[in-house]
C-alpha cells in the first residue's frame, strides 16, 4: 500500500482529531495514501502527488501501526484513496470491529459500502477540467448511499451558485450537504466562515470548519 511520507521519512499515519465533516472532533487514526487523479489549485496535501514522497507498506505493517494508538475510528485520506481500492478493502477486511471513513474527491465509484464516505466534489475553483472532476455516475452512487455526505469547499460567495446547481442536477438531499471554507490560514478561514455560516443558515446546509488548521496550522501529521 502506498502512503505519503512525512518530512522525517516516516509514513503519514498518525493519531489526531477529525478536523472536518460530520465527525469533526472525533479521535481518529489517519492513514494518508499517496497519488491523486486530480490537481486542485488549493490542495493542502500536494506532496501526495509526488511519487518520491511516497513509501510502500504492507497491510500487516499498517495494521501494526494502527493498533498502537488504541483507537478504532480510521480515516483513509489522500491523495485519492480509491486509486488503491483493493488495498483499502483488504485493510478494512483485516480490521473487523473498526469503523472507517474514506475521504474521496468523488470521481471513482466505490466497490464497498461498509464505511462512511466524506465526498468532496471539486468545483470550478479547483481549476480541474469539468470532465475530470464531475462524474455523473459517481454523484448518483453517493446520493443513493446512506453513508455518504458531500463536503463542498467554498472559496468565495459566488461559488454557492455552482453548489446549488449541482444539488439540483443530482437531487442531493440537503442533509447530506456540508459547506467548508477554503484556506490554510486561521485568519483567512475566520473571515470566510462569517459569511459561509450565514449561507448554511439560509439554505439549511451543514457547516464545517477546519479544526486541525485552527489547532495546528497546516502542520503535516496533525
């Protein structure tokens, strides 16, 4: 399994608090996988794009590291984890009794449903081509999956119109929608969240902050 690598050469596998989405604040073990099929302009984990920043671990090695933390909520993030679907499935199968969240960009249809999906569809503000970032069949899969939510990264107020169009196009239930401000600077986040929170109230969407940025800046492995 290919994981991203920290500056000290260790795999990016760590214990922290979930910083975003419906389980915000939940103690979790994070496994950050390498490689991605998109290149977002605002990506805060661009090191996962670079193969030289990756390290190969076997499933037993990863399980050994996970069990050291004594925490049973596992967040598989990236990069794009579903590029390594076979290995992700094997890891989940070999850890019965654990709960899993998969952070995905919503461009690959999953092959299993026994976990939570935090889907972060990319908007025009990511500067990915529309045909690469918007996959109708993937949207529909997650709309129909009770364990999927949609977390849209909003950079400016005008992004809301694109979110509303996607919600209408794919008939996404509003209780599945989370809006999150883009940013890796606490002050910038604070400014954006003032108007974003009001948008969530106006449209009855869920609001999520970026807790890890507020606690640890943009420090890797936190």
